[in-house]
C-alpha cells in the first residue's frame, strides 16, 4: 500500500509493505552485541514453587520469564536527555512523530591525529573518529528539503549487526562533528556506534551534552537548548540501503527509564510519477 507524504513542499511516496529493519536485536540467547562491559540480557522462567517453572518446555502452561537487560549495552536503543541530566527524565516523555523524514549519511572514521578536529574528553591521536569535514560534505551533497527531522550516521562497511564493543575503543564523534549536527534543526540522531562519545572519555560525555544543548559540565535539563531531542545508538543500516532520503518509524516503548530498547523501520521514498 502506497503512502503519500508531504515533505519539504513536495509529495513523496513509499510502500508501507517494503520496510527495512535497521534494528540490532536485544537477544537473550546467542547474543553477540555488547558494550561498555554491561551485563548480557537474560530471560529466566518464573519459578512458581515445587520445582515448577513457567516454561512450556518444562511442562508449564505458558512461557513467562523475568527479563533483565541494560538497553545501553545490549542492542539498538533510544535515549532522552534523562541519560545525562540530574532530573533523570524518562524516555516515555518524548513525543516522537510516527514518520520521520531522515537523511542517511555514510562517513568513514579516520584517526584523530590526522585531522584538525578535537575532542573535549580524554583522547588519543590513534582514536578513530567521525570528523566534521566529510560529515558536512556528505550532508550538503545528500540533504533534501524537509529530510532533516532525523539524521542517520553510518560508519560501518558491513552488514553484521552483532559486535562486542567493550574494551575496543570504538569510533566516536569529534567536537566539531557533533557541533555541526547540533546546529541543524534535527531532533533525532541515529548512529551505528555504541556511543557518540569515547568509551573512556574521563566521565564528561561532552558530545551528549552538546547534542542536548548543555554547557560543558552542566547537568540541569532546565539549561538545555534542545531537551526534547532523542539519540538512538547501535542501529544497523545494511549496505544495500543507499545514502540520502528515507522515512523512518522509530518505535520506543513508554517505560520509566532514561533509555529503552527501540526498533527502527525505514522506507526509501520516491517522487510520484
């Protein structure tokens, strides 16, 4: 079924039955996606006593398990400003439109020492970073009017969604790169990395602060210029999906936490013939 969506003063069409799924699943068995040394997701059947468990394979009437997970280290997840603020705002407070016009940008990380870019936390010249110059160049070449509600940053050159990131110092954004993104009217940033900040940054999460418009070291939501923005990390954009204009459906459960596992569906729109 085709949907016609007005974006940037023009009509765009996409077939709702052709969605791409850009989600890295939060698995409880055989999971290979993990970051920051956080515990793996587990699902334990409820023990109802007498050696009985709520698991059909064990003779139970239903499958009913206690799920333990940390969204920040287990797969695709979406954060609100509560992730870094003293007020600890909950993700359920965000109002995310059902359809988000978005631009996908592919940028190859480079060594920090080969650029003039900087980072406001701990860093090393050998760190792999997303620098502002290729990022801004890709945006200027690919952005279409109206497709800046969300930006999807792809840094990986493979389709393997699973990755153990812990202790590997994965790529992150430079101060100049996050400043460029924060200057856009974009409200929703999605990246295929476990974080926009360095794994060991000294504790300041400077890029998170900049994304939500907080001064360095300030953790008060009332001082944020963009408190209603969202940040989604650990997405996976397959290589067969071209850069440029897309329409997203960002699904985030309404739970009382700063972040939650999320799902990203995407459609490639076209202009009506």
